[in-house]
C-alpha cells in the first residue's frame, strides 16, 4: 500500500497560483533538456523548470517521463514531465506539498503510478512486455484494444482484472511464438 495520501496532496496547479500570489513579478520557465527516441519517435522527456522573481532565480526542478505505459503518459508524457518539474521546483522553494504540512518529494502522478502498480503487480509486467514487443505507444495501445475488444482503453491501469489477464496471456502467447 502506498504511504502517500492523494487526498492530502497540494496539486501543482494550486502551487502555481500560490507562486504567482507570492511573487507578482514571478515567472516559470521550462526547458526540454533531453528527448530520447526510438526510430525517430520521441519517447522520453526530461524537463527542467526554473522559478524566478523578476531576474532572480529562486529554484529549479527536474522531471522525466516516458511516452507509453498508462494514464497521462500514454499520450501526454511531455506535458506530464513539465508539470512534474514545476511541482519539484515549487517543492524546492519550500511550498507545501500536502495540506497537513508533511513534506513529500514525490508528485501526485508518481504516487498514482505506485498505487496502481501496488494494487495490480501485473501492470508492470504488462508494461515491460509491451515495451519489449512494440516500439510505438500507438502500437501498444492498438494491441491492448484488439486483445480486450474495445477501442476506448485509456491505459493499462484502466483495464479490469479480467482484461489485464487477457492482455498478459496474449503477450505471453506472442512471446512464446517468437
């Protein structure tokens, strides 16, 4: 069980508002530091956020996300990395990350990933197998949707237990044939 209470978490959007309240001359600048890819397709994003008050650098934060998997990273890994980097920068500037005042370094998105993986260990196994078999996130998504027989899959964590077993079985059969 994750030791992170998502209900207690101060969302990055709230911290951005607080930042501009505290620093009326503030600015948030993000930079894409690294784009790793496969066959010309961007698959990994490392983003740095820098928080300024006027021209004075107050804090920075880094985040990495990879395209694919489940949740936001299925289609918006870059945006997720940018938001996470801002969250880390505000945390480095000593903004509250929880409503109770406890300091947490992880982002909500990171802890949601942990909670999903802990709730269903097959998710990591499926993610690893899918990445090994299909280089493009769109191909992984198409395989999942064809396997479960519906075209509205939002990610692996959105699958029912039965659908998860179907995908895992299909991946193991595909592996055995190769």
